[in-house]
């Protein structure tokens, strides 16, 4: 890859040199400032992520950039000065992986396309010599010569979005030329050859390519890897009707399919959403905290995806509680479509669900004094993607708000033998809640 005049990136494909004017293609002004990269990094909870590009060479049919109620910004490639400032802000104790991605109000992009990528990798290595550097890519530029260059900065990890093993279907999904399909396909063998870790991911589109095509892709991946991710094909109400038809999926059918593929191909598939999987939800210590702080009627506001499973767990844990624990489903009214996960719920969605709970409980003369909501929807400032703080809910719902931490990192071990009983309770309570509750 090489940089041409300002705003251009030249990618050589065989004998053909393809020049792209990013400014013209995305309607970007000639004069720009890239402080938005820095701002997004500052408010993110992902302390070791560094986005360097919001530009992409593909136009995936399921791309979420144009499907929501909020504008998603595009910026030219991040400048080296901004990258340097970003690296200085990163906290290496947070994770042993440096991710060249960050998705909030900036478009997702191909970090590999950055014309100064190798310089950036060198800059990262100067501060973090041992952290794995992780790059997500559609794989269309993963030629062996380039892979050799990446290997000089090992440990590296490449997340390949491999949405179909069939070149025609792959081209249809990503809107890239069929002949480029060979590069992500061959990368599964080439990357390990040069000591680079591979993390495959796939978005299932059975209405577009069929279940057999998805199985063929999993079968191919399983020849090289024992784990992969599968992200559900979610769409909002703003997506074209034809695309909605392609992306519509029965999540229960998907969950059953995933279990079948895991057994058949001896591979672990981390599917999101996965409505058939046990929920990582541990409300016991949160319930104790609500009792300790004197709350009488607590309402948990849970995503549509988690609601049924969370309800069973909560009712079991709360059966002997000294206060009342209730639960209400939060639907995504902001985006609509088939989005059921909590990640992009907005403050307004919680307000609607909270008001529904208040009206429902009013029939039994119950008034909620505390609402509990998931932290994943909010940045470090406690704001949703639209910049609305969750704290506004306290006035809107006339009750206190607490935010449950991401429980994927939660330690379910009931007791640390080195600590006293009181210290163990405090440990669990601290682990359960986000710091900005205090």
C-alpha cells in the first residue's frame, strides 16, 4: 500500500492499481481535524482500543453505519499526531490486547487500509512490546507479502470477517470483486504460518445465502480454528425492505443451528445474540446491596434478548429477599427492526420501559424506588450514543438509578478465602456496579 496525494490511497491488485478518492467518495471536506478519534477514545470504556480508520473498501449489506437514528461520522485516516496522543492515553494494565478499532459515533473502518499502518504498529510496539495487537478486517488485502510485514510486529491477532466460503455469496454480501475472496480464504493458512493468531467471525444470512452456505463456511473455518464468533444479523427500521428480508432471522433457530454446528465440527461458536445459551447474570450481590441501602421495590430493566433468562434467575435469587425485586423488558424503540440486544439501547428506551413498569406495578399499589440498568449502553460519562445521560432517568422516573457492570468479566466465585466475610460482600458489591455510581 502507498499513499498518493492527500486523500488518496492506492491499492495494487495484481497489475491493476485502484485509486480511491476517499474525500469524494464519502463527501469529506478537504480541510479537517481528526480530534473526533481522540474524543471517542477518551469517553470509551475500552482503555486499550485505538481506532485509526473509519473508512472501508467494502459496502456490506448489513453495515450498521446508515441504519440508525443517529448520524455516524466518517473521518479520513487518523493522523500520526493523533495516534501518538491516543497511544499515550492507553492503559496497558486494562488488557493484554491492543485493538485497532472503536465503534461508537465513528464509523467502523478497515485499519489495514491506513497508509501508515506499519508506522503505527511500530509506535504501539515502542510502548507495548508484549501486548497482542488485534486488527479486524474483511481480509480482502491479506496477501502473503503483507502478512509477512505484519508478522514483524508479533504478537498479532487478525479477526477475519468471513461471511461466506462461496466467492459469489461473499461478493454479494461485501460488495467486493469475487477474485478478492481468495485472500481471506488463504489467510486462514498463511497467518498461522507467520505466527499470527486468527479469530474468525461470521454474520449469518440464511435468507440470502441459505443455511448450507453458512455451514460450509463454518466447516472451512473449523479446519484451522477451534473457536469463532457469530454476530446476529440485526437491522433497524430504517433499512431497505429487501435488505430487511435478507437479514431477518429466527434467533431460536439460529441458537439450535449453532449447537448443531458445534457438535458436528468440534468448534466453539460464540454467537451474539444466543437466546439458547446460559445468561451470564449474577444478581445475588446486587440484591444484597439494594437491601443494605434500604430500597423496597427494585425494578431491573433488561433487554429483550436477556429478559426471559434473566427473569428466571432473578426470581430464584430474590425468593427470600427482604425487599421486592421486579423485572421489565426494554424494547429498542430508538432503532426498531429486529435489534434485541442491550448494546445500543438508548436512555429513552429505558424511560419507556420504566414508565411501563410504574403503570403495571401501580395496580398493586407498588411504587418503584430503584431502577437497575446495564452499563454496556453507556460510555465513561454515563451517556448513551446520543449523548443523553442515564442520570436523567432519575427525574423522569422519580426513582434512583443504578448501573450493572458488564458481567462477562464478573467473578462468580462466592468467597475469597483470604478475605473476611464483610470484605467478600464489599468485593462482590464493588464488582457488580460501575464506578460512576459512586
